[in-house]
């Protein structure tokens, strides 16, 4: 009996020793990574290497932060494939710049930052609502970094020539402008259009515009379920008398239906961006990141930017936004160090260095609440605050689903409900 007790004391003693030593090591490790000591991480992303490197190197240097990032710019079309292949052989970076359409795909490959480290309340107080797509049942997938909101570009000359003094704030106002701004020949062929909606193939950002309409109508398309898994709610009524998907798709497709008063676009017309920069389209729905592209394509184009139109009488504003965040991969040998660096990159003190390089808004609420003298950037910031998104299972695959949903209805192959149901079933298939 005495030998048995003696053995138990030894085991307990060793166990206690491990706890004490482990606590000391963890404390030392945390202290070293939270100080200004050297931390080096690797990162992959699709942002310009020159621009991104300039941002963080200038920021680190000016603030005496002893961090180093080895950044590799990847092609957007091959980023996913390269990363999957690297992870399969035990390689790859410590961190990645995570877009919306890769959240689902990489959830099990990403280190979930525990809520004991970054509380959900703190996250919500710091970042815009769309950032909450990175929140899971067991931690934070990524730290929101930048948002590229969908906005409305409008041709000032076309508005002035038609005695319209300001851009439309609601979708209903757009409908009233169509008789004034859509120009047709004697055969009723469209020569100049008010707005590009209703088709897919020749409308830039068609999926994103439709996503914004769906979000405004009241559906988040694919969201996190209570079990922590993504759930498709596209075909659900969600407490509305008419499903948000039905309302959004019906409205969107009216603009390409010759029998409707909203008719302003068809498949024979040029690409919507080309039409706008040529001066043949009064309004173009594009991302904030397209501002310089539009300006460069036609330096003489007299245009301005406004927030995306909203539904009449709505109390909750919304637009779609392409969001990027910093995520730590599970394979990282130094997740605590990586978190220290990423926290610095997404801190309020980092934004001035980002702002001087990129023409995009921050995801931080405290930054977006600051006064912005530049009128264009003020619109971008306002749009960033109301930006929302959804758990896209894949940019190309979901784009094909949305295209079929639109075209199967506009060509008469399916009813409105039939097109939505088929699209919903295909989204379910993408989630499996």
C-alpha cells in the first residue's frame, strides 16, 4: 500500500511540474511575441506585391515594429489550386489573405483565433458587420482588412441633359428615369441605356449586383447555421409574404423584358462597362476599385459616384462588398506570432499607410467614422459601413448557378420559382 501511495505522489509531482514548466514557457512565449522582438511570417495573397509590401514595410518602419513578412503575390485564378497543392505536401505560408469565396473551403485548414484571445464583442465593435462572416462557433477565422463595396457610377452629362439634378437614391427612382434616358430608334432598338440590369453575359458584376438585390430584399443567401456549418437559405421566405429571392429576381429581370416599362437592356448590347465609358449608359454598378479603371478608360468622361440605390421605405441599408481578411493557417509553426503581426496590420494606426497606397476603405468602424473630405472616398466609406456579403462556395461555380437562374427565367425555360429552386438545389450541391 505504501509503495502504491509513493508511486501516486511521484506521478502527481511530475504532473504538477509539467504544468508549472508549461505555464512558464507559455508566459515567456506570449511575452516575446507581444513585444517588439523580431517576428517573421510568410503570407500568400492576390494583392499587388509592390503595393502591399510598400504598405507594411513603411508602417513597420515608421512605428519601429520588428516584424518581417515574406509576401508572395498569387494569381487570383490559380491561388486556390496552388495553396491546396502546397498544403497537401506540408508546405505553404503561415498566413493568407482570405476572400469571401474561400471561407467555406478553408475553414478546416485555418487556425481559429479563440474568443479568449479576441472576444466576439471586441471584434464586432472594431469591424463592420460584413466582417462577422469570419466568426464561427469556436473562434475567428480571419481579421478583416479591406472592403471593396459595390457603388453606383453615374454620367453627369446624361443627367444634366435630361434635367435630372441628382442620382437616384432608390430603385423606384431609377424606373422613373428610364423613359427619359433610354434612347431607341424607330425599330425600338436601344441606342443608349439608362441602366444595365436583367441580363448576365454582358453586365459586369452581374452576380454581385444580384447578390446586393437579394441582400437588400432580406436574404443572406448562404450563412452560418446553428451547428456551425454553412446553410443555403436562397429559396426560403424568411418571414416575408414573398420570398426575397423571388422579389429580387423579378425586379432584376424586368429591365431586360421588352414588355415591361423598365426595359432598358438586352443581350445584344455591348458590355456594361464599355457602354458606360463610351457615354452610352447613364448608370453603371461597379466596385470602388473600378474608379481609376473608369477614369483611365475615358479621361473625358464626366461622371460621379453614389451609394447603391435602396428599396423604397427600407430601414436597413445594404450593398454587396468584396472583403479581404488575414487568416492564420493551422500549419503555421508560430500562430501566436502570426496573430501579433496580423493584429498590427489591422490596427487603426496602420490605416494611414494603407490609405496612401490603395483607393479602398478600411473595415474598421473607428476609421470609417472619421470625416473624409474627398467626396468620392466619402461615398466609398459610407458604402463600406453598409456592406454585406455571403458565404460564397466558389466564385466561378456560384456565378454559373446565378447565370443559369437568370437566363432560364428570361428565356422562358423556367418559371420564376422554378429558376430559384433549381439554383437553390445547385448551391446545396456546391456545399456538399
